């Protein structure tokens, strides 16, 4: 597997996939960068059921990106030594993954997974619009055309992929990411009653956000919407769990809002999801939200935007309220209306959401699909 910044940033799903494949007896090698998305040095030792090789990389100052000198040469040497049956590259905008195009027209199948796809028009900054246009038309296009097959984590990602790359000869399909339910169960370590007492949540409708605290997640829209709802009623609370570039500013914005709890990064995510009544994620863009699937596993209804894999979740029978991206008014109205619903009604919805996850989005099921897919790709290559 080839994945920049592994296992940090948004590569949690790749880490889980590599682990489960290793546990199932497959020999897995992950090739990644030596630095993380913020330029931090990443550990060289593997912490999972896979081998790990880091390729020397250079961070770009003030940008969430790194350059990997001689990346293609490194990849060829590693492949020659490891002799893989499948090469699986993740993401198409980072340097090391882009360099996997070197495996074009070779006997070993090259699989590329799109975990998300940001179109140029999705980016508000003009320089970034131009940067994405150039990237998608050059290096990313080369990688896509070099691949044996492109996997998309949701139908929306697949639609965006088709709109960018209209060549119908490019083989592609949808296989979603999943969640590791056993690992999630192990994160319930703090009694719900204790957390409720500490945050004074008794008798309140508790909305919860879990994920990266960055502007693109709609986190400031959520705080503004909650502030308005809280000004109208005092039986409501919002708990925000996560870390990110916007955390400091968010704390400043929310410091005088009653019943707003900004917790920061936590490992016991199951403990916090267990105290919520409704999960809220007004994100501007996603591939397939792992946090949303985790919330559904903990029997929560959801409020979100129609981004990424939300349509797939709804198609499978998941239930939630959909609000327009960037509409604080619509979000506030939805949160206010949910406050008048009974706990029993919300729990009934949440139980159905958990069943949707168990039937369609666990890693055991997803890895089973991938194993069949890998075997077919290997057999077709020979």
C-alpha cells in the first residue's frame, strides 16, 4: 500500500485496512512519507500487523503537503524487493501516491482508492482553484490513467471522478470504507453518568460533534446555530470532541456560550458518543465520514449535509436530517425542532442506524469485499 502521511491525518481507514488484512494472514507492506501533513517526523516502526517503510520527504512550509525526492525510484526499488501481488495507492493529490503512476503497464495490478475528491469549484480560494485544476489535469490524470482500477469510497466521489475524467475506458467501482466495531467498543471507558454530571447535561438534549476541528467541517456554522438555539431554550447542550487547526479560534468564539463544551482530542470517543442524543456534522466536503458511521454505531441519529457518502448511507436505510451547506439558519431550525422530539423516538432512529452500520459498513464486511476484488485483479493479471 502507498499512502502519504500514514497513519496520521485522514489515513485512519488505511491503517485499519492494513491491520485487518495482516490479521487475516496477508503480507502487507505500507510505504509512506517520513513526515506528517504538518511537517512532523513520523515514527519509523510499524505499530500494526503490517511492515512499514518510510521514504525521505520534505515538508513545504505553511502548506499541508510534502515533497518526496526520487519517489518513483524509491517505489520501484521497494516493489522489486517486496514483489507484491497488488499495489494499492490511496489518494490522488499527494506526492508519493501520485508517484505510483510509475507502475503503469506492469504485470502487477495498480489499484487507486479515492477517499474524497475536491473539485476546483469546491475550493473558495482562487489560487487553490488553479492549483487543483493543474494537479487534476496533469499528475493526478496520469495516475488515474496508469491504474488498473479506481475504487471510490462513495457514489458521490464516483460521480465527481466521472466529471473530472470522462475517459470511459478507466475501470472504476464503489467500495466504501468501514469502521472497526471492536476497537470502538474498547473506547467506552468513562461511565456516561460521570460525564453527564461533570458537564451538567442532565435533562438536556445533547448534540455532539466528533471529528477534525477545521473550517471545512462546518464547525463554526454549528457553533453559531447552537448559540441561537441556546438563546431560545436552556434544555440543550453541544459537545465538540476533536482537534485541528481551528480549535484555538473555536474556543475563543465559544467561550461565553452556555452549555457549549469544547473537549479537544480524546481517545475515549465511545464514552462521549454514548452521552449524545444526536450527532451533528454540517461539513462542506467529505469522502465517506468515518465519524458519522461511528456515531451511527453508537445509536445516534444525525444532522448533516449532503456530502460524500451521506447519500449511500441514506440509500442503505440510515436516517438523519439533511441541511444545506453553509446555512446556519436551516441548521439552527433543525436543532431546535429536534429538541422537541422524545428520547424514545430518537433512540428508535438510532437503533436503526446502528443496524445499517452492522449490515453494510463494518471493516470485516468491507475487507471481505476487497479480498474478493484483489483476487479477481490478481487472476486477471495472470
